[in-house]
């Protein structure tokens, strides 16, 4: 868990550095292309000192977009959980059917051992019930495999949700923006 946390933190820092270096320059153009309500050629003519809260508003848009992604992931996770619960119910019903068939098989075998009923009819019925039980077992194994796949997808998606939440937190706190402000003069001097 600690390793995952450290890896997530490294990814978040790398992302914030990426955001801090390039995002400010392209942030307003990205926002403009998303909303398409502003003439980008005219906006490009606005001096940097007169742009006011444009960067702040663009960052707020990025945060809200990340919130939408997070909400969509959570919806997908809920759907997977529902699917997994359905598989669990199907497995339980299959086990119940197999147990009921097992009881019927045991009863018919007892009848046959006691020499009651028609021997050929008893054998045919027992074979038929055993066949049904095997079919049910095969279906249960398939359902259990689907359930295992859904559980794996849920684990993977839960991990992605945690990473998305951390990414959103980094954006929301403005760490990427603050780092940009402290790094911009150094970048400008080096160019």
C-alpha cells in the first residue's frame, strides 16, 4: 500500500510539473477550444498583465472536468459491483439446484439399491439427473469465472479512482499553478 502511495505521489508530482510548465501557455487555448465562445485570435492579442483571472478560471474548468471523469468512474464501479452481485446470486442459485439434484439422485439410488421400481427406469433417471447436475456445475464454473473477471475489473477501477482523486486534489489545490509561478522565471531566464 505504501509503495502504491509513493508511486501515486510521484505520478502526481510529475503531472503537476508537466501542468506547471506547459499548461499555462496552452491552458487558455484549450479552454477556448472547449467552450468555443471566444475568438482565440482576438484573445491572443490581450497583454499577459490584462488577462486577469483567465488562468484561474481555466484551472477551475480543468478541475471540474476531472470531477466528471471521477464521477463516471464511480458510476462504472457501481455497475460492476451490481454485476458482481448478480453473479454471486447466480452462483448461489446454481449451488442450490445442484444440491436439490444431489438429493434426488441419492433418493433414486436408494430406491434402486432397495430393489424398488423398474431397474432400467431407475438407471435412466439417475443418469439424467447426474447429467443435469454436471450441466449446472459447468454453468456455475462459467459464472464464477465471469465473477472473478468482474472483481478484477473492480480492483483495477478502484485503483484508477484513487489515482484520479489524487490528480484532482493536486489540481484543486493549485499546486501545479503555484509551481508554475515559481518555475516560470527560471524557464524564461534559461531560454
